[in-house]
C-alpha cells in the first residue's frame, strides 16, 4: 500500500511539473496524458502574482427537465447556483476554495473553450462542458428532491461599475454596459444518483 501511495505521489509530481515547466520535447510528447491528469482539478496558473479582478458579476442558475411516465415533460423553476456559493462564503472565516471558485472557474473555462455559440471544438471543451454539467447537477440534486434527465443553465452577467475618481466623476458613466442573459442548451444528465 505504501509503495502504491509513493508511486502515485511521484507520478502526480512529475505530471504537474511537466504541466508548469516551459514547453519541451517530453511535455509535448505526453501533453495528452499530462492534460488528462491536470485538468480540471490540478490546474496551475500565475494569477496569485498578477491577479485579474472580475469586471462583472455572474449569476448562474439551473433548471431541470423530467419526463413523466405518461410522456409529459416537467420543467422546474430556476435554482440559483451562485447564491448557494455566496451563502457558503459569506460569514465564513475560512471558506473553502470549492465554494469560492469551482463554479466560477468552470464557467470561465467554458467561455474559453466554447465561445459564444456553445459548440465544443475539442476534447477539452467536451470535458469542461461535462464538468459544468456535473457541478450543476450535483448542486441541484443535493438541494432538491426528484429525478431529472436534462439540465439547462442560465447565466446573467452584470457589469461592475468602475470606481469613482477622486474628483467625484465616474469615468464609465458615458457608456454603461448592458446586463446580458445567456441560456445554454439542454444537456443530458447521466444517472448518478439523482
């Protein structure tokens, strides 16, 4: 058992090292295996040293679809996933990284891999789509009872106003950005206890 643990730890360190190291022949040759291990749980970035603060607030909600035995479809109301995360963080001296970032990072990765048309163009895009589906499904399942076959996400993006300058003028007052609402397609949910 100890040998297995040490071997797993060694492989993990090696794969993460190949991920964060400058591109080289070994990391290029094994990029598929490295990415399969690193994404999405062990992803590394440098935002700690050069933070990129959010310029928008996003409210991500989900609703589910269930087909009854008589063939009729039942669509649930919207369930606010972002509010669940916010309530886990608010008034918590030591909030978990999962509560703070999982949904937000999954959505950012979805935007990077899918763009505006919701079409996956790579295996990574499909993986991120499934990851986002799993997060939403798990969170809906833990707070609502009943089964469902499909889930749909709605993302409302509200721009954050720029801070006022010392002389009291608002530099962005001339052109406020509109609130955007985006509806993702219905995605099938694999039966995993819901």
